[in-house]
């Protein structure tokens, strides 16, 4: 399916645009968009740079001097932004509510996808441990990964992604 939304909410689509699938890494720009009004652009950029990294999305890399992830679109940056979204017990609900608002309906997690991904998130565990070892995050790395992983397992449609993107 293919869908494009205009800023006034008109959606043009073709194909199977209402089939749901897990959002995966597409969640990253939306997470970043939620963090900025909550903390301010300067505070978010103090934690995560916005420069192109040229790195793979799951690269184990940080800025040499600051220990910041290079941008919020790689897993290291997304994990840091995730920790900025409130206390751990409230964090996912706040994120899900924000993404649901962008989509215009309550979204939900594909539990089977989440269970599969959290059980095999070894690279993200390594990234979270790297972040913790540089004091870039202060929380327990396995808890950060367990909290971040369901964000990627949220189910959306192509039509909803078009609306989320224009938002």
C-alpha cells in the first residue's frame, strides 16, 4: 500500500493501506518528536546529536568526547530519547498515547512481535550497556531495552503512518 497525507488531512492512497504491521524503527522520528516539546530542543540535543552518522542503525558508536549518540534515528539515540520520556513505569503509556494521537486512534502492541524481539535484542542490550558505561543513560540497560522494544512492536497501517508523518 501507498498513502500520502496533505497538511489539511486529505489522504491519497492505493493498495492495501489498511493492513496492520509493526512500526519497527519508524517509531524513532515520532519518539524524537514527542521528546522535543516535553524537554525543549536544546535539552534533547544535549543528550542526542542530530548529525548524520553514516552508521548502520544498530552500530555501537557514540561521539568521542561527549558520549552522545550521533542522532535519534540510530538505536543508540532512540534508546536515549526513550529514557527521556518520563519515569520508567509511565514511559511506555505516554509514548503509546503520543503515537496514538499522531495516528488518530488508539494503537496497540503486537504482543507476539514484542516477545520475539525482546528475546533476541542482543545488539540493543549491547548498545544500552555501552550507553550506561559512558553514563549516557543512568538506568538499568536491560530495563531500558525491555521498555524500548514494545515501541517497535506497535501496530499501524500505511494510512495511519501517512497521517502520523504529516502531523
